C-alpha cells in the first residue's frame, strides 16, 4: 500500500479532491494512505516562525532549514523517498509517476514564499521535482498533480485496469481521437473505420492518428519515439 506523507503549512487542504471519486473510494478501501505533517508545529519559537529573510538580500522569505529538518527527522524513516516540489526540479512525467508508484512511502514537501534554504535539500537527500515551467505560489497544488498521476498506477485504483495502458505517453505517443454515442452529432459522424468492427484496421488507424498528433503537437516526443522505433 502506498503511503503519501505531505509536509505542508496547510494540512486542511488534504486529502482535498483525492478524498473523492475513485481515489476516495480507494482511500476508504485502504489501497493507499495519506497523512499530513503540519510544518508549523515544528517551529522553535512561540510565534511559530517557519520562514525568514534570504541572506544576500532579495525579495520575499525562505522556509527555514532547521524547522523543516525537524519536521522531517521526526516523521521520515530511513530510506524513504523525499520529494521537494520546486520549479528547479526534475520535470515530472509519466515515467517518473510510474517509478514513484513503486515506492512504499513518498514524503512530499510543499514549499511556500520563495522556497526553502538550500542546505535542507543537500543534508536530507531530497529529490527536487517540478510539474512544469511556471511558478506556483505553493507546492500543495503540485502535490495533488503528482499524486493523482502516481495513484493511477497503483493496482486496483483505476476501475478498468486496462484504461491506463492505452493512454497518452504509455507508448511514447499522445492518444488518438475518441468518440462515443450518438453516432451522428451536429451532422458529424464518427470515423467509418470505428464502425467497421475490423479490430486490426481500428488498431492501425488509431496508431496512425496517434503518430500524426504527436508529430504535430509534440516534436520532442516524436523525435524520441522515432529513435526508439529505429532501435
Ligand atoms: N523562488 C522560487 C519559486 C518559489 S514558488 C523559484 O524561483 O524557483 C513557491 C513554492 O511553490 C515552491 O517552494 C514550490 O514548492 C512550489 N512550486 C512553484 N512552482 C512549482 C512547480 N513548477 N513545480 C512544483 N512546485 C512548484
């Protein structure tokens, strides 16, 4: 069972939408677990200070290494994965989600203000992970994003175990277009091939659509796909 432990200044945000729908159901069936650690509880002074001004000057505040380290040391067991969500981190993707879904426990640190004291990251073996080239005001939103993607790989969480297999990125391509009833809608019919019942033909059509969409929209993925196909 995957356990997610979220280090946050806003424990009430959790489990948020992960407490609803398929994730909520799986949570109540103990297929995964989520705990929060309220970073502020580990502050050293009576004002519960968690941040301070950066050395060298500059805008904003930084989360203090000593407070964060105490919250980590009191909660994380040896060998557990620790992630700090950060725009400077390794870009999160499908493969990383799959890899993280193999962990027993994932500790996720949600930053705020201008981020955290760099010394924390080095001393506590923390991996920095980014969800994209933009800046959020806090790590909580990013933690929902990565957990959602990770949980989809936990057996028994997605209703249909096959539905993760056919999706975008699984084979290095974006998904082909999909259609449902009615067959004709606003005078547009669904592609004939999908009505043919010829499964081999449908498979070919879907692959060629996936390839075309990936080539058009994501030249980066397309180059990778071509390379793996050649090898
Ligand atoms: N000063 C930092 C940005 C801090 S944003 C910089 O320029 O790199 C405040 C917090 O939001 C960060 O500590 C991080 O936890 C979270 N955050 C912001 N953007 C993010 C992103 N793209 N991916 C993951 N977390 C992000």
